[in-house]
């Protein structure tokens, strides 16, 4: 039903659902619990979030500490550059990121496990992004890493992004206190 790919350096899963197209339009399955569970993606999501943003907006890099969220992300309309950063203390890939173009044209999804900071940049005039979360949003547990952290060196595709006040003030990763970062748990 779909092609999947685990990323080389991080434990992210890229999914390319099969699209059925004809003269009426198209149809695709965007989530099926049993099939996704077989791929290592949780089958219990408790919250769906919808983000609507305009060209040049960067949202992120966000995570929750006490209630970490795994996220299944896809674009309903438009195009984004989606970024995940491994911020798990003790992880062999700590501080590494991966970025992907997700769009309503390529239908790709990405599953981001708990313990990663996540953000995206809008490349189209408007982007509608939907993501399923494995835990509830808790404002007390919300944290973030500065979007332009020089040690991460993420090649954001906009020179002057539109940011929230909160996203402008997050610290860089090297300045984060160890107790403000999730721990790596080796599941092998």
C-alpha cells in the first residue's frame, strides 16, 4: 500500500502512501493503525493538530519534556521543509538533524519519535500541516531550541523567516541544561 524508508542517520520513518488517481481526483489512505504499527509507528495517537501558515513562516524547533510526543506529520495543502533534531541525551546521533520536503503534491509523511525537536518552514503561499501526536499538549512541558542554532547549521530555505516571539528567544542546544533535554533509551 505504501513505500517506506527509515532515514540513514536518525530513527525517522518516511512514508509514501499509494495514491489512486483518476479523472475525478485522487484518493489515499493517510493512516491505518495495523499497517503503521507493523512499521514501528505507534497505533495510539491521542491528539491531532492542524497548523495553517503563510510563506516564510518557521515554526519550531519544539518539543515537550515531561510528556514527549511522537508525531506523524503530513501536508494537506502546500509545501514545507520539515526538520527533526535528535536532542536525546546519550543518543549516538545527538545534535543531528534531518530535513525533508513534504507537500500536498508528494503526499509524503514523516514519523518523528519522542525525544526529537521538530519544526518546519513554509515554502508555498499557504501550507496546511496536520500532525498526529502520541501524547497531549502540555504548556508546562513545552520547550524549544533556537531555529537558527549555529551548531545545528540547518539550511532553512528562507533568508528572513516570520517567527513567533517565543521561537525567537529559545536557547541554542549547547546552552540547554541537561535536565531540560529528553534521555536516549536504547530499545535494541
